[in-house]
């Protein structure tokens, strides 16, 4: 798993200019949302824009993710809306996994605040605990997102077997891929624009890891299925021809049996004719 994490960061930095280019609409919309939300609105237009930005941000974020997935998967069509079903499913699944993965942070932070722990320490403890719960969950179940893009959505039991790895391996992904995002988020929190840029760009490391994981596992599974298909193709004609030949033999054998039955019958008719001719030859000898 450490090799996959290393390859994920390599893929991220190798395609960083391309990722920034695809993320420009999301960055601009996020910056405008911060700008108009930083002061008290003086007219309804700003209020409407703030609500619209809040509504469109998840849509633009999902579209950006899908475009980067398609580009790094070498799809011919990069447009995220080319498959509306995949877009909606991706958006809903992404929101659901994000809510489940981050919910323990707020829950444990609330509980620690009730115990009288300082807010910073409560947040730190909540993040550390969530590393073993929510981040591990996100690291494993976010693998479904590239499968949605590829239109290869497996059943739950197949997905669980597909992502079946030891807990320590998924914990390493949570610690080396997902935890840095949270650290960068709180370190850059004093400046909202820096926070937005850093967290938005780093978020695409998740996509790079998902791509590397799917590519590595997809190749091994395809090679296995190809071997099985070749084996079945080679053996199938043999197993199919044998019954056909046996059937042909079974069809031909009754004819031979009939002919064999007819031949003995002819010999049986000739056999009694010999004794009849033999006495005729003996008559002159006796006289």
C-alpha cells in the first residue's frame, strides 16, 4: 500500500498543472463565495449570489472531479455531463461518504467540549480518533468513485472483496493521504483564500490515489480473467466436439450393426444350401 501512496503523489505532482487548469472554475467560484461572504450584504443580489454559489459549489466540485478522472483515465470525452446518471450518482455518493467520514470529528469534539477540554485540544483528539474511524472509512469507500466513472459499479460484497486489505494498510492511507488535508486545512485557516486554494488543490490527491488503486487492481483482475477466457476458449471446442463425434458415431453404429445383422443372415441362408447339394453328388457314387 505504501507503494500505491507513493505513486499517488507522483501522479499528483506530475499532473499538477493540468489539475490546476481543470480546477480553475471551482477556485474562482470558491473565491467569489469567500469574497461576498466576508462582509454584510447591502443588496439582495449579493444574497442571491451567495446562496447560488453555495448551491453550485458541490455541483462544480463534482464536475471538476469527474473531468480529472476522465482525463487521467484517458477517456475520449472529458465532459462531466456526458453521462448525467454517472454525474448524479457520483455527487450523491461523494456527499454521503464525506458526511459519514467526517461526522465522528464533530461528534467527538462536542463530547470533549462537554467534558471541559479546551477547544483546540478537543479538536485535535477528535481528529486523531477519527483517523481510525472516519478516515479509514473514506480511504476504502472512496474507491467506488472511479468505478462509477468507469461504469463498473460492483455489488456490495464484490466491492468489499475488491477493497479487502488489512486494516493497517487502510490506516496508512488515512494517515498519509487524508490526514494531511485536515492538517493543511487548520494550518491555513487564518487566511481564507490560502485555505481555499491549498485544500482544494490537495483534495485531488484523493483522486490520484483512487486512480492508482483502481489501475493496479484492475490490471491484475483483467489479466486473470483474460487467462481464464483464453483457457475456456481453447478447451471449449474440444469439449464441444467430443459429444458431437460421439453422437455421429452413435448415429453411424446402428447402420453398421444393421449391415452386420444382414450379412450373417445371408450366410445363414447359404449354409443350409450346401448340405442339399452334397447328397446330390453322393448319389452317382452309390450306384
